């Protein structure tokens, strides 16, 4: 049994702690903030309970696989509700696509918009399912230390059949012509960190999860996943230290030997860094032990940051569903403002989550809990004036869609943006989602899961394999823990 330390208690850190403890090691998690969960922390004020970060529950099989590895099920820790409709995309006041849970109903929606698209959807999703099986079975659970890991005929064949070298945009365009259907099919990759023309078509596997597996909600919020994972971890003997800032990683003889923190020195025999990769290397490690220098990170393509509003409204709002995507602006222009010429967008697309439509407990009786998210370029300077300016414009567009004024009935508001991501998570350039999943940042081309100079140190999270998102973070923690376990076995 070895002493293992984990920096960061987001999904990857929690997953890593469980798998490391399962191997019989003594595991301690160090979290700089006062609560567990990383970006998936919960925030409560004046009777409203807000998930601070992730709000989409897709890929339910990944969560079941995680808990199943410990003889458990997700249902042992939280109740799942399937949303129907799963979400809606709003192109205009009377131009809305609701995405039903039923495949027959979804095909009818497509056919009503574009003749022949129901059959096209069927073919598209069959291929998406194949990509999902290849991706989730053969690709994402590999540590990606070498391309030789993929030198298996079935894997190579699967990768080629998954259109790895064509883009999401060109691939979707082969099936659908109506701009609204194209937007619907490209939407799931919106937060993968590049325009659809730059994301490999392999990631259309996300459509399989969104449209076939369905969209779910853990009753009580995404924070219920965090509390469930923490409960599992503690049952395995994991210890958590919150409000504890790691200031230096001590290395001796090519091995991590301790963590110097704001509360003293903690000895360790193995380390998984599940905090921001760039921060860990540039701030916590001596230069000779870093995998990458500052120039490396400057050249990387990052997924967006976010401008977020946590809002309480003292009335029920018409027409909103649990998940709402406001695409009533120029998609390409907003994407350019994020990826091509980084700047604050003139008229942004935005996302509204209204969990009180599904879960009344998230807001006082008769009120709405609203989470508003605007994707913006990482690294921008933000201030209160900018945040307030965007808020007024967004509320005005929401009022137009809902057909009622409610700006005067906003009884609670908290903003969160780029500088907050930097402050709370040490996020490089205030990014919210990690590295973009471009072809040149896939698998072996991502920052390495292992430290190349320190034998007992590994990384987990959205800046290494397999990539951004909650399910990939779970997998990242598992893979890192397994690799550290292999080190001890050797």
C-alpha cells in the first residue's frame, strides 16, 4: 500500500481517487476551494440552488461503467430523469426545434423541415452509433503514450470508418441542407473547442448520445454526481482536504516525495495532478521537471471560456424548457469571435438552463432558477460593465421569446466569467472546457498523461486525454489511476 496524493477534486480527481483506493492505496485529495467538485461545485443563495458548471447529462453508460467498477450503480447515489423534450433550439420567436426523446417523433420533426431528412437521420445516427462504440470502447480508455496503442487492425479500421480525417461540418453537410438541421447536428461539438469545420467527424458520435441515448437530469442537480462520487470515495477510505492550496511539488531522486501546501508539508509516494495542467507544471514544478514550456501552451488551441449568469426570477416563465439554446443570431460570426479573431461577440448565441422546470426544489415556490451561459474566447479581459451589458441584451432576447417581460422580477443575480475561472480553478487563460478537440490535438498529440521526468506522477483532467467534458474527465481519472497502479506493480 502506497500513499497517493491527488490535486483537485473535480470529476477526474474524484474518479482517480476511487480507482487508486480500489487498488488498496492510501489516498488523499487536496482541494484549494472550500467545497468538493471543481467546476461542478454547487452554489446556493436566497432559496436558489445552482450548479456552477456542467448541466448536461449525456453518455449515461460512462457513469454506469464508472459506478459498476465498484459493484454499484448510479441509482445507488442519485435519481435520473430522462428529459422529453431533451432540449430545444430557438432560431426565432416562432422558429423552434424541440428534440423529443422518441426516435419516431424526432424523424417526423426532421421530415417536416426537410423532405427526405428522416431517412438521412437514420443513416447518420447508425454511423454515429458505430463511431460511439469505436470511440468509447477502443480509443478513450487508452493512455495515449504511443500510436502503437492503436496499432490493432480493428482499431485502425474503426478509426478510418469513423471519418477521422474529415470535419464535422463537411460530414453533416452530406446529410442535411437546411441550416436549422445543420445547426442541430453540429451543436453537440460546439464546446469541443473549434469551429465544426476543424473538429474531426469522429465526434459526431456525440449525436448518438444526444439523440439516441437521450438527455437526462440527476434530481437535485449535477452536484448529486459529485456527492455520490465523494460518498463512494470515502467508503473506499479516501480522505479529502478542502481549503488547502498546493504551493510546490517536492521531487527527490526523480520521484515525487511530498506536497508543500499552505498548511505544511505532506509526504507522498505517488501523485495524480487533476488540477489545471498548465498551472501544475508552470507554478508547482521546478522547470527541469516540466513536460512543456510556456511556448508549447501558447501554441495550443483552447476551447472557449464562458460568461455565466446565475439568476433567480420571482415568477414562472413561459416557453422555456430545461435546456434551451438561443441560436437566434449568426452562428458563424459568433464562432469567428471565439476561434478566429478572439473578441467579445457583438450578438452572441447563448444557452439557458432552467432546472426548476424539472426540479422545483432548485428554486423557491413559484419562481424560476435560470443558468445562462455565453461561450466566449479564452484570455479576454472581462469587467462588470461588460457583464452587465451582455446581461441586458440576453434578458431582452429571452423576454421576446417568452412573450413576457421579467427583467424587473429578477430577484437574484450572480455573474461568473473568465477572471473567475482563473481565480477559482487556476484555469489557463480562464478557459472553461480545456483543449480543443482538433485533429492535431487528438490522442498522442494531447499533453501527456504521464510526467516524462518523474516516474510516479501522472495527470488527469480536461487538458490531457481523452479531452473536455464530464464523461471524458471520469475516464481520464480512471486511466491515470490505472497507470499509477501499474507503476507500483512494477
